[in-house]
C-alpha cells in the first residue's frame, strides 16, 4: 500500500511540474508586456510617479523579477 501511495505521489508531482512549466510558457507574453511597461515607467520623473501612487523602488523590483516566475 505504501508503494502505491508513493507511485501516485510521484505521478502527481510530475504532472504538477508539467503544468507549472505549461503555465509559465503561457504567461510569458503577458509578463513580457508588463516588464516593458514597467521599464517605460522608469523613464518618468519622481514627481509623476508619486502623482500616480507608485515608487521607483517598486517599479525596479517588478522589472527585475524573472520572466518565468509570476
């Protein structure tokens, strides 16, 4: 019985990792657009960024994240 449970867990983990990769690939274009928009915001001066309620640090953190992780 333990072997069956272990095999099921391994199969589930493999299916889950395949799904994670699939989701990462599908989300890539959206994250790429977001990074391009964040990089465009970095060209704004601090006064404008403060006016729309975001900080330069938060933009840099978002733009620096990996495209494969959401």
